[in-house]
C-alpha cells in the first residue's frame, strides 16, 4: 500500500455499533431446504428447491471482508479457481491488516484490482465493501462477526464464500439459518470453508459409506489434537477490544473456543456420514496448560460424547497443548467394517484405498471452483444451513463442557438465548468473561 492508501484507511470513520445494529438475528424456520450435493440429512426426491442463480458477469468482482491470513488465502484460492476473478475491495477492522493483505495479494498481478478508495477499516468496513460494485464476497473475520456479515451480504444481493465456523452461539446460528433461507429465495450461493466436502477422497469414500459398503453405521470417533497455535501479547495503547480482536482465538465471543473454531471440521464429517445431527451430548474439558492472561478465557482440551438417532454414539476429542502428539482424523464403525473417511475402507482383510486420478485437487481451491460453477450453471450451492448445524454441534459440546450439563439439540437450537456479542462494538473497555467452571457456569 502507498502512504496515500494508509492515510485513507486510518481516516475511516468508526461509528460504534450496538448489538441490535450489528446482529439483526432472524428467526429460524425448521423446514428450510439446503441445496447441496452433500446434505446433512437424507434428501427425499422432489423438485429442486432453488431459484436460478443471480448471474455473474464476465469479470467476477470479489470483495474480501476480513484480511488476515485466512481471508488473504481464500482470496488467492478464489483467483486460482477462475481466470475471470478480480479482487476489487477489502475490509478489515485494522488498517495494518489491510496494508499486509494488499502486499500479499500484489502477487496476483492483474487479478488484484484494489485501489485506495476501496480499502475500508473499522467495524463498519463490511458495509462499505458491500456498497462497492462486487458480485461475491469472502467473509473471513473472526467467527463472532459472521452472522451479521452474512445477513448483510445476502440482503445486499451478493454471493458468499464464508469461512467456518459461522457463529459462536445459538443466537448466531439461528441468524445464519435465516440468512441461508433468504439466500435460497434470492438465488444467491453460499459456500463455506469446510474443504473436506469438496475433496475427492472424502467425496468418494462418503459415497461408498452411504451406499452401504460398511453396513449400518453404529459408532464414530473424531479428533483434532495438536500443539500450540499463535498468540498475540497485548501491546501498549491497545484497548480491551483491540487486543481481544487481534488475539481472537482465545476469547469465546470471537472464536467460539477451539472446539468450534477448529474441531468443527471433524464434527461436520460425522454429521455428513450419519446424515443427521446429534440428539444430545455430554462433554468435559478444561484449561490446564494455557493459563496465562494472553490465553483469554478458552479451554485447551475437550472430550464430548454425542448421541445420534438410532443410538449411534460419536466420541469427539480436541486439544491444543504444546509438546503433545497430533491426531487429526475421523473414524466410522459399521456393521460390516470400518472407515477412515479420508479414503480408506476396511472389511475384514479387504482394504479399499482411494487412488486419485490425474493431478491432485487442492480442496481449498476446489470449493471456489464449485461455488462459481454452481452460479454459472444457474444452480447455486447453498451450504449455509448445513454448516450452521455443524457449528451448533460444536457449540453444544462446548456448552456441555463449560457447564457440566447434558445438552439436547432441541433445546440448544430452539430455546437457548446465549448471545456472546458485547453490548457495543467499539474500541474501549470489554470485560473478559471468567473461565467457565463446570457445575458453576450456568446453561443459558
């Protein structure tokens, strides 16, 4: 970025937003239909429940909302997905993130069409990106902001690629489902960053599972156990809000905790395999190694048992603890065999392994290929309700672990009023909620 650009974003007005201004959560309609090749519930044969897609012009103009590493990476992947894509607008809470994103995206050559008057900073940056002449937006801010950003994008008539997870609490999940229904009625596409759903090995293996190759599913396990991630120490002059947003992984209102922010990938695979959402769950977890103030109020380990229809139980484990061994995987148990959904099925001594044909597919690019192709074909993908359900699967596990209470799907989807957003979104004081203590933290 030039000095002129930096001055432009530094001078961007930052009007405080209230919770009502920001979220505008919509009510959930349980009968919504999701149009996607990999629905989380069995589909009946019926006429397609979509409107023809809002068409794309010859040159697809893309805006990026959230310009950190993931937003920048998604912009690159979108450009790789089609020679017709141009990145034309950027929005982020912080001007320095805009500077860095512009530098990273400069390698895209002619596809990088952002000018200084289309770089926006502040809590209202997403609205200003949406006011630009863009056809599609990439939503990659911390997940706590996702429900409002999605709603605004769909109301503005934009196709959406949004990163997972899509909310941090049940109120946000219901908003996302409402926005997905609105997108369906407007012919707008929504694809989420659950790249396993666009990965050939998973797609082929899941087809075999659903065709009965390992029989009826009776149990499942999923894991995301790993070491430490990055952490941002507080710097002089940073307000509570600035530090928390820059260090967002470690505050539940921003990330949902790592069971939601990261482990949602694995839980989404289990919902996909079982073609259902859990009936109830009971979980535990804690904060044993990451206890310093810079780790906010999140846990460092969880273990949750989910019960699905038919008595199927799934064990979920996730951990972010330095010096530990890694395991990131899923496993399914059927009446005729077992399966690693990433490309292996075992039936006794018989083993099937996925063998790719041709060049390897990058699933991070493929999800953008599928998004754009669905719009061009007039059959817009809508993954919103599905990823909202997988996000809520992770949220209910966190809520159970935080409180020590069993949590049912019906209650968390329809009755819970948990809303983690601060009352006002503005730079200043934001008290940190205490670390949850099972048996003391209330279920809301």
